C-alpha cells in the first residue's frame, strides 16, 4: 500500500499519510466489506482513492518532479542488497538524471493515466485486478497503459531532442 501511494504521490511523508489514512478508512469500513471483491483489491482501491484525493485536494501531493520524486524510484532497496552491481559515481549521476526526466514526464500525466501506469508497471498488477481496483473495464486499463506509455515516449523523446540541440 505504501509503495503504491509513494509512486502516485512522490513523497515519503505524503505516502505515509495516505497509507495511514488507508488503514483508518479500511478499519472503519470493515463492516461494509461484503466480499464481492478480493480483500487485497478492496484495500488497494482505498489506497488509490486516498492518494488521488490527496492529489486533487492540493493540500499535499505536488507533482513528483517538484518533490524530488527520485524518492519514489528507490522503494525497491539498495542495489547491493538486491544482488545488483553498484554503479560508479558517474553512472549514478547519469541514472539520477534519467530518473528525474522520467519522473517529471510521469508527473505530467493526468492522474488517471499515472495511477493506471503505476499499478501496471511498477506494482505489476494484472489488468483484471487494476480494473477491479479502479472500477473500470479491462479494455480501459489497457488503453490507459498504452496511452501513458505513448505520452511518456513522446515527452522523453522531446526532452532528448531539446537536450541534444543545446549541446
């Protein structure tokens, strides 16, 4: 729940707040849980709605790029702890720059495209489960994921061209 909130909101403190609010809402809503959906799906739906409400409310949830959203890219842990090669400082700087560009492009997506993309690519949930969480048809999930990827490719390509033109 925390990782999903972090990837939607881009800030550890906002993700902490959203996760806490998710569990409070879930606890209060337990008597109304009817079992039509899987418990995990129901809890995820609460998480996504809480994070989206935070984004819409404007009280928190600034764009990922405004919050140093690289925090969101490191939820998986340290590379050496995951058995991965630790990059040298030059590689690390290059990766940081690339991550910032991607997060900035993701932050520019509409909330519905961003959430769908996060659930599909980062959380690696199947389209069927995303459809249940967001209460939309599976076809809409597939369209949103493809549209988000298309827009990201377009925006990242434009930034690369702009960067190349400056050199």
